[in-house]
C-alpha cells in the first residue's frame, strides 16, 4: 500500500481524492457505525471474493452465488460491529461461527454473514455461508488453494501483489452452459422466436457456444495488480490447451513499448482487436436486422466500411497509454498491415469530423494531421 500511495501521488488530483476518501470513512454512518472505533480495530489485511455457483431457480434472472472473506483480528469486535446497526439479525450459530441474517425485508437477494476463526464470511444465502465455513474447516485439497490448476496459474504471476484474480476456465464454462441452457429453455417455454429473429438468435448462440468451448479449454486465467517504482503493474497469464490459446490470439511479446513516452502513467498492449470484434458484431447484427440496416445506411453516407476500412486498422499489435496532459493525455498506437489505407481512413474521418462539428479545425503536419476540437488538440501521424 505504501508503494501504491507513492505511485498514485504522481497523478494530478490524487491528494484531493485521498482526502475525500479519508473524510468519507471518518464520518459515522446512519446507524452510528464509526470506522475508527467499530471497524478498524478488527479489520485485517486480506479480502477475497469467490463465485461458487449460479442460482437458476428463476431462468429469466440467474443469480451468482458468492462467498466473501475478510480477515478478522478480533472476532468479538467484528460480530459487535455487524450487530450494532440492528439490520443484521442473529441466527443459529454454525461450526462455532456467529451467524447473522442481513437480508432486508422485501429484498429478493439474501445476505448472510458469519464471524469466527479469524474471519468474517459474507454470502448470498445461508447455504452458501455454510459451504464457505465448511470449506475453511475441511481438507485443504477440497479448497481452491489445493487446486493444481490454481497453483500453476498463480505461480506464473509476481509474488508481491495488491490484488489477484483467478478464473477456472472449465468451471466457468460449466456455469455458463447451465445459464445458457436455462435461457434457451425459457425461450422455448415462451413460444420461441421465428423468422429473421430466429436466425439471429441461432447465430448468437453459436458464437456463445464457441466462446464457451474455448473457455472450457483453459485451466486458468490469472491477473495480478501491484505497484512498483516505475508505476502500476498489471499482469495476466492464461494456462491451458496451446491450440485453443492460439485461436484466442496466442502469446506475443509487445513491440510498441519503445514508442511510449517515458513519462507515461500507464501502458496497455493488446492485439487483433478488429479480428476479435468482427465475429461478435456480425452475430449481434444477425440478431438485430434493423441495426444492420442502420449500419449499412451509415456506411453509405460516410463512405466508410466497418469490415473494409475500420477493422483492418485494428489488426496486429495495438497499445494504449496515458500520460501528462490537460489534465491527462491519451495515445493510441496502431500497426495496421496497410498503413497507407489506414492513413486514408484517418483523413476521411477528420474530414467528416470537421463537417459535422462546428469549430473543428484541421491542419496538415508531417505524416498526418492536427485537429483542434473545441480547443482540444488531437494529432494523428503515420510513422515508420
């Protein structure tokens, strides 16, 4: 946290954000709960949230089953803080944990809490809370910490992190399959769809099924966030079947970092956005014929094609960076295969913008153009 605050202090306005946050947590809540007196004394240094299933009892509104963990340094103080407001009602203890029902009257979403063994557990139902308690008390091999896939995925991430995210691809795919099956069954019960809407729905479901199949091939998706001397560090790792990972874009080494300014606050590298977006948008348009007609009309009016002009610009590697500016500056680096074609598209976009937006001024510079939009300068340039 010290390093995070040190890095964050380089951003304009951070001091005010920090002061506002400190003021917010120092102000007692409506039920009289005071952070310094009621929460800080027992609050530990670790928080975790896990999705353990999906409730499809209502197919039209599936709900995630969630268990949250907060480290407790003083269980008695934690239990007293929960009970203080009066909204959470004491329930029957379970496995030595003091249990509270925090579900509001008339609320369809339950909320339960349990305090014990150095932890505050929060869950979306009493059964989910019991599952969380049983897992903590049971064999480690039955918990996520004992999973070989979990260990292999997180083992590829840095050790010193502020936050870590893990998704088991196969289990996430299973949950999606259940949710999709429930949605399809509900559609059938409602009488189904016909005509072009049916074709669009079939195309959309085919795309979803392909995504689910790819997700199922992944053993794990891991992400970590931390702060270092040079700035924030966000790292992602994917483990699984190499063939499917290749279909999803594969592994690559960023080449554009050398073109990012040294004073940039943040930098993100990705690739083939156009290639990945194109089938998703085509599936969406197949499902919404009116949207497809509107897009075709817009393309004819603008003289630009999404497939022929825009998507080709979003091939290969791209990079997005944020740095000093008014109050911040943003840059997007693209590496289209046809650079001349991309430059032509940019000039068309600028021409359209100057016509549509009063006060927009464009001027030629070496390799590109500078556009002033309501006093804000925007520059694009083609470089080797």
